[in-house]
């Protein structure tokens, strides 16, 4: 296993983290899996044996059942690993059962601690932007939780670029806790994060964790133009992440399959290895239905793609060169900094546009 420093902290996280989205199977989550404590314990042990030290969950996964199963399955191993959890999403019918208000965050953190059977959460994510609650109120509540020892680090998830910069600016101006990480969706198929989120991460020192790095299995090799596994979440009606260009997806899968065959590795490993090669990436949060899938995903850490392979994958997957980026390419490339290059290096060979 490879351990990477999370942003500008001193915290080391495994390049592959275990996602617990499949624990519980309550409500709509049953379309993914319905793993209980015994199965979760076997999968957790498999991941720990493979060097994984970070386990990711959220208060809304199976309405809290995921946290309960993770806490029960970890048992005495809890203090040897890191736990990340999240709050913000709706978890009840009341007017204060969602958001990042002081009331909601403190209550939900304390509820998560009980379910997880622990006295602290190592990384606490704001699961989604809340445009109603003042940023100062959110960060102040997180500061309270941190001072109480209930959380160690804070992060955001699914924020846009201006949301992140607003939160970082308020943190600096008010001497409040600063996000050290963001958890985002980022794959060969979904590279929108390169426009703003990866450059911000490089420039501001945010360690990136990636959720669903195999696009809910679409980049695992199990899917193809005429191939959808009967036991997949897609076959059960799950629609996340959205795929807006099916032909582009299968073109990417074709390229992955060619590289995987030439290197005698799996499609999933090639896909994960590409993501691990990208700027600011700290950890990929992977899920799995069985131990073999986790072992295969962990194996991606040892796969280093060649420049030719990376170039092939870049050419079939890079997103459109939107404004103002093509204009910057034409007139500002001689003064690009590291944050700029997180986007622009993917288009470096292009002439004037």
C-alpha cells in the first residue's frame, strides 16, 4: 500500500480507502448491496490486510445503518485506522433535519459518534453545499466539535469552486477551521473537476479523496456496449453518476481494455491507476461486493502507467477546452503555475486555438 499526505496536514492516508456505501441496504441503498456486520467484518479485515487505513461512511448511508455496521465490525481495530464521515443531507422529516446549521451539525456528529462506537471522527465532511446557512455558522460549529475532541480534520464534498474559496476565505478572515480535503467524483469519464476543483486543490493544499472512482462499476471492465451485469446497481435502476455520452464512455472503456490486456492487469486497475496519477489525489474511496474486488482495487496502487498509456487515455477522455481556459492556453501559458497546470497540461500539445 502507498500512503499519501492529506493536503497540507501531517496525516497519512492509504491511496485506497474503503467505502461503506454498501453497508446496511436500507431503502434505496438496497439497490447497491445489503451487507451486514459479519460480511462487513470480513471485507474490513481484507482491506486492513491490504494496508487500507481509511474507512469512509456518512450519516445518511442507509439512514445511519452504515455507520452502525462499520462501528460494530471494526471493534477493537477502530483505534488503528481512520474514519471519515459526513453530515448535511436530509436524515428526517423535520425542518432542521438537513443542512449545516450549528444545531444540525452538532446533533448529527454526536449521533454519528454513538453509531460508530467511537469518541472521535478523524475526517468530518460537509456532504454538500448549504446556501442557506452562513459559512461562519458552519465553521464555528465545526470549531466547537474540534475543540471538544469529537472531530480531528474537516473537509467538504460536492462543492463548486466558488463555494470552496468562500469557505477558505471566511476561515482565514475569522480564524476558524480550514478545510484540508475535499471528496469529489472524478474519473476518466467524469473529468469536470479539472476545470476548477483540482486546480483549487493544488493551489490551496486540499488533499483530494475521490468517491465512486470506477463510476459505479462502469469503468471496472464489467460493463460494455452490450454488457450490463444482472446484479449491478444500474440493472436495479440506480442512475448515479449520469452518463451524458454513452459512445464516449465505451470509447474510454475500449482504451482501458487495450491497456489492461497489454499489461496483463484488470480494467479496474488501469482506471484507478490513472486517477491516482492525477494532481492532488490523496485517496480513492472504493466499494466492493466481495473480497476479490477489494484485492483487485488495492492492486492498482502498484500499477504505474507509462507516458504513452496516459496520453492515450487523456486523448479519449479529456473534456472540452472551455472559456476562459482556451484563451489562457493561447495567451497565458508562459506564466502558468502549478494550479493552472492541473488543468492545462492535458492540452499542452495543442497549438493556438
